[in-house]
C-alpha cells in the first residue's frame, strides 16, 4: 500500500511490474498521494502478458492521487492486469512532470494502455488527465483489441492530449457498449474525442454526448467493421459527431447498421484539409454476408452525411447470404457530397430504396465527379424516391445511372446543376432493364437530360410520365444497336431547352443501326419546346425504330421534325 506517509513515491527503474498475484493499493485516507516517474520512457506495468496476475486499486477516499509522468512514460494494464477505482470521492490526476523542461513539450507522456486480450475488466472513475497520447499512442487512454473485457470509464476530464482523448483498436471499441463509457465526459484542447483504428464492434455501440466540445470529432483509420459474421452490432449517436477519415479508411457494415437521427447529424469526411473525390473508401455494405434489413425495413445506413470518398455509400446485395429474398432495404435521409460516386446500390432478390437523399451540390466543393447515384439492377431493383442529385462533373459525370438486368424506379425526385447526363439508362448483354420514372424534374446545365441506350441483345424499357426535362443540348437521346431493343413510353412530359443559344440543340434524338430490332417509341401528350429540332435522327437511318407522336406540342422550333422515316 502506498499512502500519504510515504508520498511521493518515485519510480527509479525503467519498468516496475506488479505481478505474481500482488495488489498495489494507493490509499489517500491519510491525505494526498503522489507517484512520480523518475525518468523518461518509464512504465508502471500491472500484470503481465504471460499469466502472472497483478492488480492496482485506486482508493481516492479523502485526498487526491497524482501520477506525474515524464516524457513517453505509461501506465500499462497488461493481459493479466486490472486497475480499479475502489473509491472515487477525490480526483485521480495524470499529468506531465519533467523538471528539466521549462518551455515546450510540457505534456508529452504516453498513455494509460489496456492490452489486447485483457483477462479482467478494469474500471476508472473520476480522472483528470492533462497531456498524454505521445510515445506513438495517439490517445491518453488506449484500449487494445479485446472483445469481452473492455474497461468501464466514468467521469473523465481531458486537456491538451496528443491526437485524441481515447484510442480504440480492434474490438476495443466495445468500450462504447451500454454503460461502458459514462458521463460526465469533457475534452478540451484536443483534436479528437476518440480515435477508431481498424476497429471491429461486436456489441451495440453508443457514442455519448460529451460535455465538451460542442462539435466532437473522431479520427478514423484503417477498415472499421460494424458487426461480424457471428455478432450483430449497431452504431448510434447522442451528439453530432464528425468522423475525420484517413486515406483509404472505410466503414464496412458486416452485420448491423450505422444510423444517425434528426437531432444528431453524423458526418463522415476526409481528414485532408483540401480533400479530393477519393480521399477515403467510404461507407460500405458489400461484405456479402448479411441482409442487414432492420425495423421498418431500414438498412445499414440512415440519416447521415458522407463526403470525399470513392463511394459515399455502397450497398451491394448479391446472390448468396446477402440476397434480399423479396425484402425492401430502405436508405432514408442520407446526404452525400464531393465523392467519386455518391451512392452505389444493388439489390439482388429484392429492392434497395433510396429515400429523401441529397447528393452533390451547387459547386465543385459539393458535387460528385463520376456518378451521383449508380444503380446496378442485377436480378433485383433499385428505387429513388423524393431525392435529389445536384451537380456532377460536367465533362463525363452522370447524375443518375442505371444498368443491369432488373428494375429501376425514380419517383418525386430532381436532377439539377451541372453534368454531362442527367438520367442515363443502359442495358447490355442479354439484360432487360425496366425503368419507371414518375414526377422527375431535370433542370440543370446538362448536355443530355436523358440518355437511353441498348446494345447487343438486351432491352431497355422506359415508362416516363409527368416529368420535366430541361437541359442545354439534347432533351432525350434514344439509341440502340447490334440487336438491342428500346421500348419507350413518354406521357405528359415537358422537354425544354434551358439557355437561349440556338445552334444544333434537339428535343428528342432517335438513332438505331440497321441491325437493331423491335424498337418502339410512343411519345404522347408531351410538349417539346425551345429546341432547334423537335425530333431528329442521327447517322444511320431509323428504319428499325417505330415512332408515334400523338398529341405532341412543338413550340418555338427552328425545325419541327427532320429525317423522320416511318418503319416499313
């Protein structure tokens, strides 16, 4: 027992270990107790990694306990060690102490570390930590890769820590399970509240609301798994956290979900101050193991924001364990900006429903570079409801892109901003892509409002109703070749040019090479306005395309129809 009578206690060798079943108790019933590390790089180690048990009791009943640590010093709780706050009436302090330094480097000690494979559960209560996170620790407390004995942490105050207050490795994130990390929790003058380093959660996780800062941030590195093949895990948030994601990092949902809520918006973005479109990998459910459809049909991601990633969100449900089996997987309320692909979705055996999403933005700091929403409709369906895509790269970007052998639905949605193509539909091979569009508004500086194509021996079907398409070059481009088939129905729509520069703009373009078969286009009760050409064909004759235009209004055309040849 160390008590006030013998204080201060000075560690005079590089490593002092409490083992062989011994218990070190620091007892302040007689007054304050100080523990000083006598040199830099010294460690106080509780237990060992090879079976020798050791225990540390912090009994701060009447006075404070103060650990004064020099540069790169640590308190190490090894595999067979345990630390317990047996009385937390008074505060236990961890602070830097280096009498040789008068300026600079005041708080460069290491950390309180909990080893991977901990055999005992520790508990720390009422700690005031100044500094720490050095000695390559990147957190004043470091919880290693231990699944079942993560420490219980309560009433912690941090100041001036290097990188983060608490770093979690592997299963160490399970510290965030129910009652694992309890308030009060205050962090000041520290970049990140938490640091998640290649974690794998196997229990329900809740990120608490710290007393400070008001806008907490989390550092993310490596591939971080939510759940495993055997354990379900869900991440939930009590505050508006921002995750700063390092290069190539990823959040991979295996068996569970990551949901924000209306009160706590959660943002995942690059840690780079000048981010690119592919700074990190993104949020993914493409491990192909679980369906991940939960209460109300909500899937792995909901009510969150993603930025600066290769895929803002990627959901891939393929044949096998992850096949949806007739279910609808809902993705509600996500905002995705400044990614290569905003949302990538595939729903084999069921439907992926993207609802009230906002993708892209009005400027290059928000729009996506390649695709706003990419729907791979292989043997399933993807639907977009009450969502918007605002801006993609003007050179080759496509706001909404659908391909594959399945169904694609767009309803009550909008495409705006810059880009090459607003709605791009493509079948290939022997695919049959069946598309239904109702109440879509396309209104942007786009070269093509809609581009519908088929090649090979596949079929692209489009049923488009009650929609408005405004763009700058071509309202709708319909093309098939080499045995592909188009089956187009457009009713009660408006195609209008957005700018006032005439040249070779076209409302509807139909193109089919001689080997295309079975093409049918019916456009009725539709207005085509302000184009140089209301309808035109390009290049090859359209003898293999049947065109019908009942009740079509042509307004302010330089030429109404050109090269219109009825099918023979």
